[in-house]
């Protein structure tokens, strides 16, 4: 267990921004909301420090992170979702963790930390776009439900098919105006230890405290640095883009992205790809950049952070996060 006070919030937010892999949303809004809780210190528990039978919920926001800045969520955004989950499961969860341990969602559990134990675990280990990519749904943990805000009520999904949760939550997000709260329930801290991604907050803190150059980091490698000289649409994929960077060493780097960075090529050869966490950092300001912030003439450093080991444990899991999952072919490392 570690105790977090307000002085640790900037490092935590910076670390979650790095784990966003160019997505996940900027953390400013959630930093402001979480700072109200962190006026007093809160305890962050390792999964093995809590009785494995303890019921837990995971929380996050889905949809457009930009809309959250225009329509700031209510302080009790997860209240109606919690009530629905408790009615359905018949139990009150005593613990809370992140649905997505990256970007603004990495900080979301702090909004409930006054009333519940804060668990250092999440269901992704990085930013990912799909509800069907939540680890508990990928592994089909029985009893898991997903509750989503509809803008005027809530929708509850109880299905063994991850695709059901993805399609129905996506519909709810649209009904809610493009962004809304999501809660996952029906699992225990013991489930998190096996079917979740433990230690993401600790990793975020370590990354947030690290030298942003990552020159001497054990878990990161510098892929290159240079100036953005072109941004192209990807043929046959309206949601993808390709960012070309003229490397300082003469190489041509290309970042392929959707809502997150999914692959990096160097002189036509893939050198890193999802589930590795690919990060673009502004060379002047040190800002961790979202995908759409890679604009012409910007000078950036491109870094690869180690993939969460959970996704590498089996081919079945890995198949849910590689570039081909998104329809982006021939981007395997080494090709």
C-alpha cells in the first residue's frame, strides 16, 4: 500500500498520459476533479493486500474525451450507475479501480476513493478504444456486467459476449451525446489479480517521475526524433492517419494511428506496434502529445514503452490488440 497526497497528482497524471499511447484524453479535467479528493491523502492498495472476495467496480468515461471538456461531468456521474449495478448484483462494492489505466480514465477512480478502497489495477493497462477490449470481457469472466449512461438513464449489459457490451455501450454513448460514464461490476479483487492488469498506477507514478528523455530507461526505447513533414489519411480507413517524420538522423519515421498510435515504421520497416505503448513527446515543451496534436513542422521524440504483460500472455489476448485488429495489415514488427 502507498499513500497518495496532492503532491503526487502531477506525476500520476503525466504517467497516465504516457500510457495513453497518443489517446485516452488529456488529464487536466480529471486532475482538477481528483484534486478535491486528494486534499486529504488516500491509500492505494495492491491487489494482494485486499481480501480477494471483496467486490469491486471499475469506472471510466467512454466516447469523445473532447466533449467532456465542454460538458464537464457531474461530481456524482457514477452514482446512478452504481445504484443500478447494486440492484442487479445484490451487493455493494467496497473497492474501485480504473476501467482504463491511461489518459484521463487513469484518474477516474479517485472520484470514488472517499467511500471505497482504491485498488491499483485496471482492465486494459494502456489506452484502448473498445469496451470489448476490457480484460474481464476478453477472458469472459462470469457475472461481469457493464452499466452505461444514456444521458437520461442507464443501460445495463449482462452478456457473455464482449461484442454485445461494445455495441450497446457505443449506442448508449451516442444517446448520451457522444460521451458518458461507464461502470463495470460483478467481479472481485481476486478476479483483478488474475484477469486484470495490476500495478498500472504504480507504473504511471514511476513514469511520471522519470526523466522524459527516457535515454536510460529499462522499460522504454527511443525510436527516433525529428520534424513532422506530412499527415496523410490511410486509404480505406476514415478513422486512421499516417504521420511522417523526417528523422534527425536521416531516417523516415511513420506513425500509424487511429485514436491511439498503433505502429511505428522506420524506413518502411515496422519497429514497434501495439500492444507496445507508443508515445510522441514534444521536443521543446516535453508535452505528451495526443494523436491529433502531431501537426506539421512540430519536432517530436518517439518512444516505445513496454506492452502490458497481460496482453502478451496468450495469442488469443494478443490478437485483440495488434494493428490487424483494427484492419491495419502488414504492420507486424519486422515487416
